[in-house]
């Protein structure tokens, strides 16, 4: 489908990699109902496209996402809960439920729901001069778009509350220290390094990544017995894949594996 507020790119030299860029740079990619709908549709398209094996979510221009577009009429039209139910939640769930790696490339400010959007991804890579900010309490709101779900799981209850009570900036260095970012790259090489990392994941065992993602996500609520059973089910399914056969053959033949993501 044609998109107006995001860019979707595929790279001939990096097969399997898809980059989805929020594309409202003039307002630091502030979120609208249309933008969120397009994120959801792009994620669902990536899920259904067997040629896509890893996704990078980033922002055009100098920012990742400044959060909700407070100057727009969306919230006035459908109300805050309507916006969350109809637009934010489907976009977040499309990211979380995608059985392929989703990398947030935080190239600049990620604030409010923009931070929540980054936290919904499997991992976050930040430019050295980028930062995060919960921001919500600065305008008298509580965290939404899944932020209050993801944040305490990453940093713990006390730190999650502190970051929201103070709504202070979280530098890339602190984000990495707290577990909010897995990697930091200098700004001048950020795009190059993120694409290279994404390209490596796109050549990995994609189906196994999906099984792993499902197990890790379920681990927060399962009992040990439930989780052992779930691991067994997913391992059984992974063991029937082409990539498992290729991985074993490559191990025995002492060569790199050439996975096909199936």
C-alpha cells in the first residue's frame, strides 16, 4: 500500500532487511493516527513477507519520535482512550507480535509515546547523542502505549517510577547502563552500523528467532513447568525447519551456515 507518513525501504545489497522510517521530520516524527496506522500496516506486511527477515524502525531527520502530536486534532476527534485503543495499541501489538527481529534505531530524541514505541521493539540501538525521556508527567499524563508495561521489565519498578516522576532526559550512555539500549554508535557512523547489524540478523535463523521471541515474552508470566513445556513445543517446531538441518550440516562440515529463514 502507498504510505504518506512513513518510508519503507528494502536494500538490494542487504537481502532480507527492511527499514521503516517515521517520516514527519519537520515535527520530530510526532505521532498521528495516520502515522500509527501506517506503522501497523507496514509491520503486518513485513510479517507476511517471507523475504523480510529483520526490521529496523527509525525516524527521518534528526529525531526518532517526539511522542504524540499534541497540535493535531486526533485526540480531540476520538478522545485519548479512543486514540490509544484504535491507533496506538494496534501499532504496538503489531511490533511485539511480529515473529522476526525488530530493532529500534534511536537516532535522536525518543520522548513520551516515542520512547514507548522504542521500548516495544526487541532491542534498541542508540546514536551517542540521542536520548530518551518519558515526558508524560510533564503534561500531567501517565505513561501509555505500553510504556508502563515495558519499562519496569527492563529497569525495575523503582527506576521506572523515578524516570517517570522526574521525566528527566536519559542519555544514550545511561540508557545502555540501565538496560534500555543494547548498543551505542557514534552519530557519524550510526546509520552505517545499524544497517550492518540489521543485515546480519536478516541472514540469521529467522524462524528460530521467532520461536525464541515467543518463549522470552512468555517467560514473564509462565510458571517453570509451563515454560519448560512451551520451550519443548517451540524446539520441536524449530527442529523441523530447513535452517536446523542447515545449521547441523554446517557444524559438522565446519563451515558457516547459510540460513534461509525457514
